[in-house]
C-alpha cells in the first residue's frame, strides 16, 4: 500500500512535504489534493515518469495532461510573461479552477502537451497543491487520481481504494470539495474559446472579454 502522509491543508508544513518533492524528483507518482479533486503528480519534464503516469491510469497516449503551478510567477518562469487576455484571466481566476491552454514550454515531455502544442496550466486554490509545486521547483501534473473510467476521488481513502500501491505516496489533506474539474480555455487572436466546461461557468470567463 502507498505511504499515506497526513498534512494540514490550512497550514502545510514544507518540511513534511519534502519527501513528496524527493519522490517527484525520483520519477515517482504521488497523489495529492487540489481545490476540485485529488490529482496525480509527476515531474512533467520526465518522460519516464509521464509514461508511468499514463500506464497507471490506462490513459490513451494522445490525451494531454494538465499541470498546476505554485503561482503565476512559476508559470512565467517557464513560458515568459503572459500577456493580454491570458494575463487578465490568470489575474482574475488564479488561484482557482480555470486552466489556460497556452503554448507548451520546451522542457515538457511530449505526452503532457496536446496535439496542437499547448498545455493546460493553472494555479489551484489549495495550499497543499501549491506548496508541492513550490517545493518541486516547477509545475507538476494534475490529472485526476483514478484509473480511466473510474470515478475521480475526493478523499485520500478513495485514492487508496482505487490505486493501492500503484502510487508511491498519497498526501492526505482531508476531503476536497469535489464537483466538476477545472474549466479549460484557450486565447487566440485576443478572443477566448472554451476547451472544456468545468467548475467556473463559461459566462464568467466571457465577462473579461467584453
């Protein structure tokens, strides 16, 4: 069975999460809570770790994997400064369940990005998720912590029941709020397009375009 690490979601202790960062650096898969559901983290630059993630989930190789970051600055350290509507969306909805499909940065493993060369990235409204990305020093993957076709888990217990020892570690931050996954949007030529409906209503996103 995977190691279960209980962390206070209100004040995650960096030292307690150090083992999580070490596991990610070693290419392991770690389950952790986000502001929607529990997700699976690997280093998205590590092609072997990304392959391990896809095999664990039984995910088709042509399905992209979203990532989360500690903050806007960590995103821009990879991509350069966001501009225009992308930046306004980030400043309005981050931290929160809105993912921006932006041009993938060169260090990402091919399996993480979409066929059009984009990657969905966001800053979650969950202190543990942000702390893990901060300790890792780079964005981490955030696909749901379940095998493809199974219900996405909202608790650490559900992760363990569904994945067992298929993951190296489960960070238990208590129950997540559940519900819909993040909304994904793409900005093209100054206009925003909906990629996936999710937790943030599309009408709220469109307000920034008006």
